[in-house]
């Protein structure tokens, strides 16, 4: 067919369709399928690897197709279509962004950024390279067309030796081909496609089908051969896919035969489609198969498990392929329909550029616009520098490695930096609209920022926390606050303020015209109203899915409620101040009055009397120990997981002999201090408002009286073999009335700091030795010890010298396999240390009750869906043990409990009399199922989820499912919790009383 007669709007489509299918299959294999390992399933491993190498040549087919059909593209102007295609891309990305926000609640700045700047991330490497080659193709084809056939043949030979033969021989990516996604590789393939057409090489291939089948067998067989070679040399199959890259000689041969076969079929069926639809389809394909939101969601929630039959596994792959194919096709049809809407056409015409000269002119127009806004830009730069300096100061006061942390913040916290700048500029604009004096407004805003920075710096030095909204109430005692600051600092600060004020006055007089703006009163009032309305969002920052909350999540603001100084370092003290404004403690229960609280107290005075008739008096040397064991849980209970060996045989035996069961934690992978707070206070995190996920930092300091279990004892010791800067623990345990707090760096020095080889954390064996020392010191009086160990804290990026355990199952991703083995070995060390510790307790001649519990599971089980396995992923092990001296080893019926029940359980296990407050907790533990937050809504401890109750049978209940008796006890408990946390504390003295001897 002559070139003049070719319909330029129709293109051969078969190669594009097959390429798209290959890309979809590859995505299904990489994302929707759990890659089998050779050790676990060798046959399936080879099947998986074979399918992957056969479809990996998709990156070769499209450039070959472009080059082969060069005569259809040489006179096109691809730049003129870029506006339309970019709009297609933008709509596709925006739709997925919104869709996955509503589906999964995902919202990150990176996902928004990539919508506007696709080549800034590595999601679309192949697409970016192909677009670049497509834009270059008219010029490239015109130059290649001028060459003689002999020269074309020479170019093909030389470039093939360089691009294919040498990388195959040396088994290295010598030229940065990036697994076939790089520009150089695609440029080579386009030239090869051009040569295939000009030299008419495809038509001369004989026995094409046998050669195609043979090339397929070669690339697949090489995997098996190289696997055997790798096993004999390395002991594994790490180099089995050495020749599976698209630029290897064997993959290239397969690509050429496959492309030749496709083109022969194309000639027979003459399948053609419009260039617009093909481009639309490819854009839809690229976005849906490479968008991080799609790949993450499929991998996280819809990945096909390995523990199914081969038939089901293959059927799952086919099903996933069908879903992808249908979605891509439907979205392509939607985009084509949208392109006919007038609004879309207007946007396309506005963005359209016909030539590179036009593109250059657009750039010039943009520069001109920037120059017209230069004063605003300079103001933004000034505030940006100010924010950088401020964050540097926060790093200096909070970090032991200021240079490294500062650089990390500068590189990774740009959204937070820009948010600080935007808030400061909005505040300055508000002042300007009020005063109509630029320099006064700018100076006052700067002074405010400087004062906040210096105040936060000083407060972190004094109290290990930045300025928070609650500190505003202390302004009434400003005279006392001033006495805490060195006079030199006050004098220097006053001088700086005076200099800034004088500078503002001089600038306003002499440079007011620089920023003079004639703004009518109506516009000023409107602007003030808009800014105040926007600022009102700070009162809803922690309300999930409010506009302010969405903005802060989008900009990756990490509230860091558990570590306020770290929050000031990462977010800046201004933003950290703002995220602490929207903090509700607890909704007021119906009927809360002083009379009602008095009625509840009287009721449980009587209940305590009834309970104490069956209980013994407290021995003068009674001791109770709470042991929070970091991340301790039984890995054999994890769904879809088979463990080789048993890391915790001793604990398993202990649980059969004493009161024991499972504790429902409110945390997963974190939230230690919250569990600690629940056990000590007897209060439930699930009763608190969603905006109060960290009571230690957000609540305890605000309580006039903070009742806790240690109130019952004469001597109170806290042992935490780690730093105490997290969760405001130092001040919390001061307020709780503890006599001593042993932690790394404390005045009360730790005597035992041994670590197991390879671990950065003090061992549980050492922590138990520290506890035994404290037991020996207290010869008289009752004693309470809170021991919070650290040995099994993540991350587990280290190895022990003698890992004994392994596993099979999809619950732990491949990247976390070694970490999980390390974790299980750590459990074994804890198990050994625990049984030794109990033997030592049995030797001590005084009554001791020991409560052991894991605080939460480690965040290693990303292969499981939290919506399906939420309860299982929040259940840890516990037991309550009496030492031999007590001679009263009970085994109470407690299958599932919540941590706020432990104080009542320990008193019941020791058969000790209770105060009325602990009588209430005893009734709660006996009658009301374990209470916790819904795992599906609070898995990462950022917000408290909705409250649920878990029965001993594992059934999940809502409050409305409780019986009348259960509801009555729970209502009493909730009233008391509200009174103690946010109410008038009518019951504070009642809750802190000791047992009458």
C-alpha cells in the first residue's frame, strides 16, 4: 500500500493490544500474586518465573512497533496532542486518588504530587521514556530515512553488539537500560523496528512459528538451567533469572520472533484502531497498572495466597487479569467520552502547544508572571528561611545528632515546611488586612514566630515538651514564669523585640510604597472573613476526614502525640501547637452530676464491703508486679502461618497452671504507653474521644488528681530499660507518685544493662535482674513495681547468633522474613528469662503477685487484612501468677480481658481486699466483656476507633448488645472515668484511697 493512501487516523492495533495484555499479566504476577520461593514450592516457582519472563518483553514490543511503522509517524506532530493526553493522565490519576481515598482512606502528599509531576517519581519509567521517544520520533525517522540500506544494516549490527550482546556476556546493565524502561534501550528498539521495516527482515523469516516456540522454550529453560547452576555454586537460586531481563540476547530473540508473528497476524486480520483510542488505552493502562495507590491496594488486600491448589492459583491470576483488562477498557471508553465535552475541549485548547517555539513562548510567559509576583515570592522565601532556621533549632534541642537529623528533615519534610510558610503568610496577610500596614504586619508576625520558637526551645530544655495550647492558661502567672528564665535571655529577647519594632516603624515610614495596596474596606473585610474561616479549621484538625484533617494528612503532618518534642522537630512548633488544639477528652455521659457520682460511689462502697468479706487483709509486705513485655505474643496464633518450632514453651506451660488468657490490645505495632496507662489507671482508651489517642501526653498532665494502681502501695517503682523521653513518662510517673524511675540516663541508675549479641536493646534477663534487686531492697511495707521491658521492640533489622525458628505462610511479607525470625528468637530468650525469673520469685519469702502481658503485636503481619483479622492481630498473651510464698495459686476463668482489668485481676488472684474503686473494676472484669477500640479504625494508633466489646468466645459486640446488667456496670464505670478525666473529679479522693487495714 502506498504511503499517500494510508489513513493517518488508523493504526495497526494488534501489537498494542498484546503489549497491553502482557503488561497486565506482569502486573498481576508482581502485585496480585505472592511470589513463590524455590524452597517452598519449586514447581510453582518455575511456573511463576516462566510466565514472568514471557510477558516481561512487553517493554520491547511497543518501541519495536513504533519503529516498524515509522512511515505512519514521521509526519505527525505529537507535541500538538500532548495537552489532550496530559489531561487524560491527569483525570485518570485524580480519579484513582479520590477513589482510593474513599475506599481505603489513603491520602499522601506523594500521591498528589505525582498527579502533577509524573516523571518526578519512578512509577512511570517506561511511559516517560516512550513519550520522550515519541516526541523525538518525527525528527528521528526523517534522519534515518536519509540513510542508505547498507548504513542502516551497519547501525543495527553495531548497536546490537553494544546493547544486547555485551550486557548478556557480562550479565550487567552496562548502559542504564533500567530493566528495559530506560530511554537508551527504547531508542535502540525503535531503530531496530525501523531497520526491520526498511530491510524487510520480517518477510524473510521462515518457519516463524517453530522459531517462536523455540525461543520461548529457550528463555524459560534458561531459568531452570541457571537455577541448578546457582544451587551448585551458591546454594540458592539467586541467579536463576540472570537472562530474564528484556535486553538479554535470548529475550531479544524471543521479542523479535514474537513481534514478527504479531505483524504477520496483523497483515491477515488488518486490525486497526484510531490513534486517539490507542493512546487513550495506553494511558489508562499505564496509570492503572503502575499507579502506587493501585499496586499497593492490590498487594495489600487482594494478593493471591500461595497455600491454594495450582488450579485455584492459576484461576486467580486469570480472574485478576480479567478485572484489570475490563477496568482499563471501560476507563478508556470513559476518557474518550469525556474528550467530547466542551469543558474538556476548552481546557485542551488552552493548554495546547503546536510547536517547540510555542512551548518556549509559554515558558517566557510563565517567567514574566513570576516577575510580577516577585515581592510575594521574596516574602515567601523569607518565611521559608525562617521556618528552616526554626526547625534547625528544634533539631538542636531534641536530637543528639543535629546535623544528620536536620538534613533528613530538610529533605523529607518539605510539605511540613511549606505548610508552616503558608500559615505564617496567611497570618501576616490577616494582620495586614486589619491594619493596612505591611511592615507592621510582617514584623509582628515574625516576632510571634520568633517568640514561639524561643519559648518552645526553653520549654523543651526544662520539661521535654514544646509550647502547647494548655500553656496559654499559664499566662495568668507570667511573673512566676519569668523567674524561671535567665535574666540574660530576657534582656537579649527584649533588645531583639525593640530592634524589630523600631525597624518596622522605619520601614513603614520609608518603604511603605513598596508594598502599598489600595484595598477597599469591603475586600478587606471579605479577606479577613475568609482567613478567619480557614483558621477555624484548627478546631477540627483531629476530626477524621474534616477538611483541615485531610489537608494535614495530605501534607504528611505526623501529630507525634506520644513524643511532643519530636513533633516540634518534624512539624515545627507552630504546626505542633495547632495539632494539639483539637483535643476532646471524652464525651459527657448522660446524667453526669455530682449527685449521680455520689450515688455510684456509695453503690461500690457497699460492693467493696461484700467483696472484702471473702478476701484477706493485705500483708504488710505484699508485692505486686506488672510486667509489660514489649511486643510479646504467640506467633503460632497468627492466621495462615505455620511456625517451625515453639518459641514460648515455658509460657505455654505456665498459662495452663494459673490465671491466664488473651488480652485485647488497642495497639498494633505501637501504642505501648496507652496499654501501660490502661493497666495503671484502670481506665479504658476506648472510652476516650478519637482526638485523644495518647493519654500520657494529652491527658495526665491536665488532671488535678491522676488515680492509679500505685496509690494502694507504700513503695512504688518504675523500671523501663530504655530512654524515658517518649510519651512524657518522666512527668507522668512523677504525677503518679512513684518513688523511683529506673531508665537509661536516669538519676536512679540501672544496674543491669546487658544485651543479647546483635540486639540494640537491654535484654529481658537484665530487666528481671533489675526487678529482683528492687524486691530485695524493700524489706518493709507494700510494694508495687511496673516493669516495661524493651528486648523485643522493633525494628528487627538485626540478627541473633542462633536463630532457631522459621515459618511458612503469606502473613509476613518476604521483605520482613528475617525480621520475623529475629522476633521469634527474641521471644525464646524472653521465655527462658521468664521461667528463671518466676523460680527466683518463688524463693522470696514474701507474698508476690506477678502480672505478665504483651502490650501489642509487632507490625510484621502486613500480609493479613486488618478488616478480616483485626481481633487476632490485637490479641496478646497474659497470665497472673502468685509466688510459692503466697500458697494460693488460683486459676480464674479469664479467656479474654482488656488491660484495664489487670489491677482487679491481680487483687483477685492474690485474694486481697479492695477499695470501692477497685470493687467497680472487679465488677467490670467479671460482668462486662473486654473493651477495646475497633481494630479496623485504629490499627496504627493515630486515632481511637469506635468502641467494641469482645466476649470470651471471641464474639464482637457493640454497646447496644450488652445485657441490662452489663450495661448498668458499664454506665457506672463510664461515669467515673469521665469524672476522673475531664469532669469535676468528685470521685478523685474516693478512687485514690488505700485499703483500710
